[in-house]
């Protein structure tokens, strides 16, 4: 009788529950490992931006009726936007670009067309920025005119928007994009057209 009771304990409901929990734990571990492997394979990387060239057509103080200072500029940057993901296509949308000097915008925001990039693809954009009067502080206006007279101006090209990754069979939601490129350009009084880039502009991308 004792032997039969011992064998019967193998089929106790507690043992079934324990086996079920073990099976679920093993499945979760395998699912976690699979998810980690897929993430490492398809994990999207941030874009790489490279400033290829710059042109300044107009750069001077603007006459304003208000008791404030303002800048009237017209410039163009040529930028290569590279998708470094070898397994993920990328869609860029609601792109907007402007130029700032000493952390103050000196051109109005300009919209850029949406961009779809295949894996490891590169798109070149050349937005023309400025033309309208932009209010700035007196320090920014004086500093910009001083740097222009010196012949070297530090400008920051900013591109904002949103990005969606399509890694393999998956698709991400929209993620905010913020890119900034600090470019040191050579400028002479009365310059109109291409200007030299003094060193390679440094670009940082945040998503």
C-alpha cells in the first residue's frame, strides 16, 4: 500500500503545476534569447551626416522698423545623409532645416521633402536657407559682423524631423530626429557663392 501511495504521488496536481511552470519558464528564456538575437541583428543605427559644401549669397544686418536688431541671410548647404543600416530601410519625414549662430537661429526654418532610403543608402540634399529677416540679439548681430570682417564664421546647420526604421520584416514607430552640424566657413566681405569649409564639419545625430 505504501508503495502504491508513493507512485501515486507522481501524479499529484502540484507536480503538474511545477512541470507547467518549468515549461513556461523555458519557453520564455528561448523567446528572450530569440528576441535578443533579432535585436542585435536588426538594431538600427543613427544616420551619418556629412557637410559637402556651403555657399553664402547674402549676410548682413537687416533694417527693422521695430527697436530690435535683425539679420538678413541667404545661404545653402549641401549635406549627404547616409543610412548606415545594412539590414534596415529608413523613412525620413517632416524634415526642417535652419542655420544658427551662437545658439540663435539666423535663418527661418525651411521644409525639406520626405526621404526614403534603402539599406546602406545615401541621399544628398541642398537646402537654400534664409532670405527673410530674422530677429536676433545685439550680441549675435555684432559677433556675426565681427567674424565676417575677420573672415571666419562658425555656423551650425540644424535638421529636425522624424524617422521610421524598417529592419527586415519589422517596422518601428516614428522617432524624433535632431541633427546638428557645426561648420567653420571662410567668409569675406561681399562674398557671394561657394565658401571654403575650414576643416571637416562635425555632425551629431540624436533620435
